[in-house]
């Protein structure tokens, strides 16, 4: 078993991912090209042209789905709001 390639059939089965090393490299290249394009566009845009937002990276195996990511962001926002309300209630009782 020693010496087998990490992106071979056994390595992919053990990691639970169907991606090969070349797939990760391709995704990294796409991400880099999108960031370069965005940076060049923003550097040379007109004064009144809107700023292009930074692109989202290509999803990789193991990344959370958009639904899971939205759920986690909502949970984080809820926790932040609760923390804010707790601080305000300690500083200014009866305000909330």
C-alpha cells in the first residue's frame, strides 16, 4: 500500500472525495484568474462605474453547501444580536 498515489482510487476512497490533485489545482487556477480579473477591472474602472465584488471561490469537496453556509451565517447573526442585547441590557437596564 505504500507508494500509492494520493489521488489514486484508494486515496480517493479513503478521503471520501472524488477530486484528484489536478481538480484542486484547476479550482485554484480558476480562483486566481477570477481574483486577477476582478483586481484589474477595479483598478481600471471608470470613476462612476461600480466596484466589482470579489468572486466566491470554487466550491471544493467538504465545503458547506450554500444552504448550510446561510444557516451558519444566520446562527452567527442571531448570536451576535443576542450578545449585543445582553450588553445593552447591562449598560442601560430597561432599554430593551
